[in-house]
C-alpha cells in the first residue's frame, strides 16, 4: 500500500463467492446509471485508510466505497439504509429462515 513492500502477490485464479459477484454487478449497474465513476469509487477506497486495507477483504472495501458514493449521490440516506438493513436482519440469518414466513403463509 502506498508503494510499500507488500510481499509476493498470489497470481492464481479462484472462484468468486456469490456475494462478491453481486458486489461487482452492483458497481457496474450503479456506475452505468451515472451514480458514480470509477474515479469516485477509487477516491472512496483511498479515503478508507490503511486499517480498512488491513482488516477488510477486497469486496468488503468495494461495498463500503459503493455505499459511500451512493449516499453522496443522494440515492439514499444513511437512515434509509439503516432501516432497510434492519428489515433484512429481521428476516433471519439464512435464505431458509427468510423464506420460512412466506412458506408458512402460503406465499412460498
């Protein structure tokens, strides 16, 4: 980071987790709709500081940078995001838990 020696870089390919693919798709969609540019994403990433690069994965940093850009663009507020996150959290930790209320009501 910042031109400092970071050690060897692993060059092998790996499978991406579904959530990582979704983050990539979200970035493409949001930037294509004009909510931010690649430069905006990079600025938000660089503003995170060294700790983020030491404690967060690549796509975790992308999620944070996308969020920062969307808030700055006025797509939603932090309060709106907080409410939606709480709604999602209340559904359950897994897809099965989230689907269970719908199945019980005959919606599944």
